[in-house]
């Protein structure tokens, strides 16, 4: 029996996925602004960010309305709560993309410190994690979700590598404060990308709850191999 | 706790219960040629609330009535299998049915107070058991009315006719009357279906209090009510027990698609 509620849930899911598409695009644009030193893209990311904030609120309101009016249980309940959580994570990912664009705005005014190698790799990795986490949600694919979680370790590894490398640069930059500025901004970019990975992993973990009702947060070593730290720098 | 019993091609999921007070063993029930229950195996945990849910005609009320042999009153009814309460087979030929109905009380869908005073309604069970000492009766009436969360509303008018109470109060009076004989198990057949939402909340709160001392089995068509007040839920369909598990599990991640479809309102 097709219920009106099924259509409402379907519409909500479509909205959430459209928002996910925009968020992926934001990450891509922010990275392009940084790598191609293209200031025109920065404003695009920032204005897109405001649109996504509005979207997040609309989706949350729609979820709350359905909670209140439909009293969802079982798979309906899991889908609705999962969508609310994904909505949160997408909004945070979007904030990180805006942060990257703002770092690019400063970095683009300075000469390049060094050719960027690991940061573009981190950008691709993080964006693909977001894309695959959303695909795992749509296809209810727990294996793909686990794979997203595992990739978070690579992202953490790259961030650590960038930290070490840029700290070494700063140690050798006595009397060159401009080099220290550039290094710090790049460290921040790597930090933003690493946070995107954490949020993508959260989305992936929610897929497990959606599919089989298991909450795997904080016990992911049982679910996939242990991931890197999530502490704030 | 929520262990799956049976083979993969066996569609039934029944949780193991460690502290059963009622054990239903391969119970089938027939009204004449019509079979109403098929091989029901179910253990009801002591001092918990167990809800029976399922579409109309699924056998949930029939099973409830089998637990204190109310189906004996239906001439064409006969059963196979057995039901044990505290270990004793209640369908054994020498089993005392009067005693059973004291130990396993029943609250019906429509409140049915006697046209007597509030006091006499509650004291009735003890009086017919031969108790006439007013101190014992007074104490029992107060205790039962308190347990049914009605005492504060009626303590100053115990001699008034019970039929002057509101619908919700009458239903709580019937609960008090059932509790006065100190049953082990209280069966409730849709006890809130004739009540407004406020009266329903009062009964639900009463049920939550009662489970400290009693085992409650409730039949309800209100799924949200089952989710709110019960610890275990049994889902019946076409005379069969389909799934029995902790309520939290039944309403977040039921094992079977049939249960899922029923609790989410896809059929019923």
C-alpha cells in the first residue's frame, strides 16, 4: 500500500540529495579557487554556502513536521532520523568548503609557498568520500559505507604529513614571517579537508543504522578498522 | 534476549523470556469448524507490560481471553495445546477456574461498573470470597483505588453511585476492582478505546505504575499506545503469532517484513 507518507519521505530525500550535490560542488569550487588561484570562484562558494544554510533549515523543518504528524516507527523512523543527521553533516561540510574558500582568498594574495601536491589529493579524496557516502545512503550499501570510513584514515594520514612538512618549513623560515603565514593557512586548509572526511564518515555510519538498525558510532573498530583521531586542532 | 528461533524458512520470530509467568504452549483454538489460533507459542514475562497487536480478527483478543478461560463461556470453543500460569496447567480438568479468574483478572474495552457505590464495586470481589470485616475491606478499597490512581478523586464520595463517574474514572474503577482480589496477572482488552486522550493518558500512567507489582497483558489497536507503555510486543496475523520481541526492537527494527508493514501502517 502506497502511503502519502511515502511520497513525503521521497520528496524529502530528493531535496536532501540535491543539497548533497550542491555541497559536493562547493568543495570542488573551493579547491579550484585555491589551486588555480581564481578569486572569482571564492564569492561563488560563499554565496552558495548561504543558500545551503537555508536549505538545511527547510529540510530540518520538514523532518520535524513529519516526526510530529506521522509518528514514524521502524524503517520510517530510521530513514527520517538518518536524513536529519545527514542534513546536519552536509551543512557542516559546506561550512568547511566556505572556510577553504576564505583561506584561498588570503593565500591568493601571496606568492605560492611550494607546489601543492598533497592538498589536491586530500581535496579529491574528501569530495569522493562525500559523494560515496551519499551513494551508500541512496543504495543502502553498507559495504560502500564501510569503505568510506576506511578512506578517512588515508585523509588523516595526509593531514599529518602536511602538518609535518609545513612545520619543517616554518622551522627554516627564520626572518621570513610571510612564509609562516602561508604555511599556517595551508595547514588550516588541510584541517578543513580532514573535517570534511569526518563528516562524510558520519554519513556513512548513519547508513548502517538506516539499513540494519545498528548504531556504529564510537565502536567503528568493530565495523571497519579503527579510524584516525577526530579531535579538534 | 531477542534470539531468533526457528529455521530460515520459518517466518516466526519469538524472543526467549527468562522470567515467564504465563506460558502458552502450541495453543490452537477453534470456534466450531473455524480455527482462530494456530500453534501459538509465547511466554509472558513477569512484572512487565506485554502488548498484543495485529489487525482485527488476528486472534489477539481470543488469545487474551484464553489466558483466564473466558472462552469456556463460548459453547463451540475448544482448544489444543496448553496454557500454564505460574507453572500450573490452567486447562487441567481439576483446575479451579474461579481461582484462575482471581489470579488472572480482566479489564474490558467498555467499563462495566456494577450499579452500586464506588466502595461496593471495589469491595465486591472480597465480599463474594467471604470477607466481611470492615477494616480489611476499607484497607483493600483504599489500596486498590490508590493503585488505580483514582483515590484522590473519589475518596470523599465512596458511597456515591459508580455510574456517576466519568468514563475514564469508571475504567480506573474497574481496574481497582480487578486489583482488589490481588491478581498476579491483569489482562486488558482495549481498555482505552472508549476514552478521550486525557483519560487515556491517566490509564497509561496507571499501567506503568502497576507493572511494579503486576504482570499486564494489553490488547490494543493503538500502535503508539503499545509503543509507549509496553516492554514486549507480540504481533498476530491470521491467528498466528508472527513476531514477539522487546517493544523497542519491534518499533525500530522489526525482524520481519510483515511486522514492519503493520507497524508502519502499510497494511492493516
